[in-house]
C-alpha cells in the first residue's frame, strides 16, 4: 500500500512539474509569452518542427509575419524577426551562431567560417582570407581574368555552340552547377587543379550524385560525405604542390593561374599560430574551409544562375534589350568558334574590364531582381541571443534564445518592393556608381548575401562570375524554354528547383 501511494505521489509530482514546465511556464510566464505566436501552439516545439520536417518552414514564417508583425514566436525558445532593427542587432551585433550550423556545415570534424559558433575565432579566421574575395581584388585579379577566359572560351561557350548547332536541349541547372564548380575550384586551387565538370560529364554526374546524397540526407550520406571530403583534400594537396613550384618558377603556360585562395589561406595560417605547425592539422583546417567555398560555388551559384536563365527565357524582349546593352562592352564578348591565333592578340584584352560589366544597368537589374525574388538561401539564419538578452521592436528577448531573420521575409516586403512577387529588373536600374542600383531602402532590405561580419565571404566573386557568364552567353545566344516543370523553389534552407532542372534551347545570334 505504501509503495502504491509513493508511486502515485511521484507520478502526480512529475505530471504537475511537466504541466508547469512545458505548458504554463512557456505559455504564460516566459518573457517570450508576450511575443505574438506564429501559431496558437507556438509555445510548444511541435508546430515549427513539423513545418521544417514537411518542407513548409519558409512560407509559414512569412505568413506569420504578415499576419502578426515583425516579431513572432516560433517555438518555446525560438523567435523570428523581420525588421531592419532586428537585422542590425542580430547580424551586426555579434550574436553567436546556433549549433545547427555544426551538423550542417562542419567538414573533417574541423570548424570553418560557416560552422564556427563564436564571433571572435570567426573574425580571426575571416581576416586571413577576406582579402582575395574583396571587390577590388577580384576585379583586378589577373588569375581570375585568365581562368575566366579559359573556362568561357574553351569549355562553356563551345558546349553551348555545339548544343545550338545540334539543336540539343540543355539542363541549365545541371550546367550551372558544373560551371560554378569549375570557376570556384580554379580560383581556389589554380586552373590546372580545377574540376572540368562543364566538359567531363561522367565526373560531373558522379560528384553531384554524391552531393545529393549528402545534402538531401539520402541513404549512403555518410559515405558520400567522406568521398566528397577526399576529393577536396586531394585538390588541396595538389594546390600545395603547385604553390611550392611557383615559389621557384613563375606562372607559365603549364601553370597559367596560381591557387589564389589556397595560397592566401595557407600562408596566413603559417604565420598566425603555432597551432598550425602540425602539417596534418593545418591541412584539415584549410580543407574544411575550402570545401565550404566549393559548395557555395556550385550550390547557391547554380540556383541563382538557373533563375536568371528562367526569367530571361520567358521574355525575348528582355533578352534583346540585354544583348543591345552587352554589345556596348569593349571588347565585346563575341565567341568565334573557329577563331585562329592572332600574333598580336596578346596585346588586346580577351575579356572586358570587370568594372565595365559590373555597372551595366540592365544586367545589374536582372541580377539583383533575380536574387531578390529567387534567393538561393531564403530560410532562417539562426543565432543565439547574448546572456544579457536584447530588445527588438519593443519586445524584450532574454539570453539563450534562438533568433533569426530570413531573406524571404525581407525580400517580399511590399512597402519596400511594390508588387514583390513580380520580376521587375527596372526597380534596380536607377542605380549608383557602385553597380548596385535601387533606392537606399531597397538596398537596406536586400539580404541575398546576409549582412554583418558573417555575410557571404564570396559575394564579390559570385557577382563578378555570374554577371560575366550571363554577359557572355546572351551576347552570343538567345534561349527558349523546353521544359520548366518543377521550376518552383523548394521550401528549404537552400532553395533549389523542385524538379532539379530547367531545360532550355540555345539559339546562336550573330
């Protein structure tokens, strides 16, 4: 009898504690209880968990903000913010990242810039590498200019010319991933150590099969990740050999470009700390970081390029206007399939100055409007509030709360972007001398590359390369849609096309 009473008493105590801790406390006593709930059950963890699991997170958060304001509660200890005040505090105020990034982005069990939680080590590592991704550096880089000429004229444009000649349709989502990987790997490791996924289709298919397993958590994910890491590590070792050779012998036709990013990061690590004296440790730190750069090059870059293709292919008039603008470049980006060697060609730049491409108003408008409407990473970018807490838009938020903003919520603000679901490049065409465009308010709400100390490191590289590819392609070709089924974006952190494709036909223009 005594045992039964004891068991009953313990059960009641546990039940009462659970009711208080999981229902009463979060629903009525927690400081977050004063924040509007995204859903009537948001004081519990199940609603937002289910939305994430079923692929409805981004649209559900956006709908909640439209109905309930700039600050909404997603879960018992999670808040979403959609305002400039929140943007400044969270991402420019040094809030540390949420541990979610470790599981998603850490490689070789070694931190990189994306997966580092704390602000200070992130800032230290970023300073080692940020120079080679600055706008002035990429615009003036002879290595980037050389590899761009080679990839365009020896790989991408010949492939498109063949497709046009043979009237073969092209999956540009797949091709964009290949091109992004080739450009990124060439800049990181040197053109001789880069991938050639534009031309080498079997290698391309093998790599992206592995990537899909890893990124989509398919069976065999762990093994696929290990092989992807091995591929990156092998290229790091090749780049290290090349860097050592170039210290003895300058660049030549055998080694036309340096391993720009690898050399920068490696040399900075060598001088930074005794922690990296161990060669194996140093190589893992480098490989973990550069693996992430490769992924950014082929993953988010392919999404952005695909939706630029999509909008242009729907509008022949826009293509014509763009081509008229592109023909003002000097020299023009015209591709000559049967070009003969010109003895004096070395005295003439093969590509226009990147600055002249960057400031083309219509190209610029198409680029930024596509990134606004089809952001490659529209989902929440979670951080953790500092121990002292914060106040955003009048709501007190204690320390230790998961807090985030998402690009979708910012980019569909109809007060800033009238008709936010319409593709309107002209909204960016009253630009400034920096090649951005739009009103000051539009620029403040534009968040395709995030903001603050952790904003996208490669944004200037990506902008230059994507604009160059679009300029080169639409100088020489028009495009029409063959198959756009499944072109709508996934409702995920990285938002690829649902159908993994956009099939286009390329038509040569003279």
